[in-house]
C-alpha cells in the first residue's frame, strides 16, 4: 500500500500518455522502433513538444537536439530543477525504456498544474537525444555532448550505415536547435527509469533508490584474416577471421565470469565479411564492452584485455585492431538528491532498496555537472531492449509519484 498524500499524480493519465507515445514506431510484436533522428523520432518529438506547450511549458532545443521544457518558478533567479530521460529506442525496443522518464516528467508538470502548485524554483523536463546509440554507434550522445564528453563537431560527423551524418539527420528532421549544446547552471537532475534488470521484481520491491552507475569501457574490434574458398582451403592455409573473433568473444565471456555476479562483458554487435556460406570469412567487425561497479576492475580489464585479445587473434593467423571508444568511471550520485528519493519512497509507503545502475543512462553524464539521482521501477522478468519489455500501470504510477515528491521537494528547498 502506498502512503496517503493529497498531492497525487494521475496514474491513468500517465499510462494513457505512455501508450499514446508508443504509437510512434509501434511494432507488430508490441514494442517500439523509434530510432534516433528518423522521421518516426521526429513524429514522437513533435507530439511531445505539442503536449508540453499545451501544458504551458516553454520548449527550447539545443544544437544536438536535446529538448528542454520549462515551467517557471516563483523565483526566476533560482536555478532550475531538471528531470527527464530519452524517447529514442533500440531497433526492437520496448514501450518504457527511456519513455517512462520523459512521460512521467510530463505527468509531473500536468499534476503541478492541476494542483495549482507554484514551485520556488523553475522545473525543466528534458528529452535527451540518442541515449541508445543504436543508429550512430555512440550511446548517451545528446547528454554526452551537453556534458562536454563528446565534441559537437565530432558527433556531427558520425554516420549511420547508410552514410547519413548526425548533422544531416538533425537538420533533416528540423531538430538542430539554436541553443548551445553545453552545460548550463542547474540545481539538480532526477531521472526515472525502468530497472532493466531482475532485482527489484525478484525481491518484491516497488522502488529502486539508485546510488550511482557502474564503470564501463567500450571497444570497436576488427579481426582481419583472408577470405578464401570454403571447399578448397585446407586448415594449414586458413586465416579465418571469424575463428579469431570467436576466440576473443570467448575471452570476453571468461573475463566477465571471473568477476562473479558483478561482472559484465558483452559482444552485442557482429558483422562477418563477406558473409557468404561458402567463403572463409576474411574480416569480422564487432563491439566489446565491459562493466563493473568497481572502477579498479575496469582499469584492470582495460590494461589486460587488449594484449590477451591480440595474442588470440595472432594465434589464429589473423590480426586484431582494437579501438577504445570511451571509458566511463563509476559515477556516484549526489547524496542529498538520493536522500530525497529515499524519503519520498518511505513517506509514500513504497517498499524500496538501494541499487547501483547496471545500465548506462543520461544521468551518468549529467551527474558530472549537476547534483543527480535516479529512481528505478521494476520491469517484468528484468527484460529490456526487447519488444516484450513490460511494466504494470501501478509500477509506473509509483515511480512517477516518487519523482513528483523528490522534484517538488528540491524545487521548494530553503536556500
């Protein structure tokens, strides 16, 4: 049971709004394909913008397409309290990954209007561009550019598989905004998100109080061998790039498992060239990523994995090129903001537990400039990045209610 308060968000309106947004890019299996900076993304953005403006919010867009919807506060001199997430999806994504945080933020704005609440500080709702990285290969692109992690010109030059650049795509959908894509003074940032893992559901907890994000290192790997005829090339003459890649992929799995239940190691993308059944592969391109809550483990992996992978490739008669894309340190969230989430869950009577985020989120980069906290809700079977991703309406409402309480408390705090 949730606690009693006379300041309740409208759970039905929240759910209806989530289902409304899910129309944009809806898939036959019940998920969403809303790739960043496509026309479907534009439709979702336009819809979001119209809903924000109808709620009396002022919307501005920066040079990387991040959208900021502002509700004024009683004191215009105070720094704004930010909340938000992202609306883009994986190619076969679900309805709630990212969208929950944005649409719940909109529900917070609607509820403030309904309840006639004027906060001391302004509140801004953010839709960050391309959190997923599924089109241009660079996750957290909008928040990373805003935070100064990625140079704008570098990001503008990134291209998708069809050769379309980020800059051209932004201009093509009309979301290359006039505002500079760089940090501005803000008082705090709160992000609501589905857990994307099984812990909350398994323990019967309604709310995850996120204390920070784990460290990560990402690579692009290319194994070069020699393509040759599958029927006429004997073992001694083979330089099979896929064999070399397979041994490195097995290494990734072994390094992950050596670190126990906290270890994470994934090869999620694989391109075999020429990808013909009767040709020994001459080139394989794939992604590698490691994650761990202990930054020392990531530093150890970054120091040892390249040499071990190179040795495996050479033993297979192939050559490895490994490019480190980025290394994200473990990011603790602001204790005072985390405590507002903790207090809200307790006051509302929701069962909760502290948790470290296993996934990367925009909040990780925002936290480098703005005091930040996150709120997790359970998702069925811990499933995400999948069309079957699912949460219950009451779970969405609980997360949104905690978001409401934390944001309002921060916006009204005494300075």
